[in-house]
C-alpha cells in the first residue's frame, strides 16, 4: 500500500472513531473526540502532501532535516498540549488577568516552532530559500485576500463570523497554503 494511502486509511479510521465517540458513547469526553479529529485531520493533510509528491520539493541535507525536526516537533507537541490545557483552564478561571495569561499559553510554543522554521530557511541553499520565499508570499497573499474578502462580506451583512473564529484560523490556513504552494513550486523548479 502506498504511503499516502496508509495515511488516508488511518485518518479515515480516526475520523470514524471520533464520529462514533461523539454520537454513540456519551461517556467519551469531548476533548478526546476533538483530539482524535485533530489527529485525523493532520494525517489526512500529511497523506495529501505525500500524494502530491511533497518530498520532492525539499533539498535540505539530512543533518539540516534532523536539526529542524529536533527543533520543530517538541514545540508543536507542546502547542497541542497547551491548546487543550488552555481551553480546559479557561472554562474554570474567571479572573481576567489569569484568563489572558491562560489564553496566551500556546503562543510561546508557536514562537519556538517559527524560530525552527526561520533557522531552517536561513540555512537552506539559494534555490530552496527562493522556493520557501515564494511559497510564503503566495500563502500570505491568499490568506490576506481571503480575510479581507470575508471582512467586506461581513460588513455587507452577507456572512456573520465571530472575529475570534476567524482570527484563530489565520496561522493554520497560512501554513496549509504554504505547504501546497511549496509543493507546486518545488515541482516547477525540479
């Protein structure tokens, strides 16, 4: 079975478990269902990138890749834990100053992950830096245009999206579009 198909299969199974847990098992905490759904979505995206041939869009040396993974994966794991902890604590704390600190709990982990990304791009060769720069430019432009368009639609009262819901998706959408753009650009330059 190809690698992408394995990711799709595992993702589908996890989504099914999340759906079953949400509908049929009243004792399953919502956090567990959310965690399964998030993991399934992540694996689905990895499968998509594998299917598109994303491995071919990166010429980093093995040493650079290892360092990047050492610097990137722990903060991302910390981010996932911090998000769930933050949401859980926000339901239990009423003091505004503490709520602000709790709400910002995931931010340091993302800052460390961004540091790893910046170091990786800085240490890449010229072609890889060009691909990364073009990909982030495309992602930033697409997300900005989408956010601006949604703002105009909201102003015209055509849609009604809470600002907190819209803002929380800016970074994940930028990362997703960056990955897709990097895959396409990497193929173009090869």
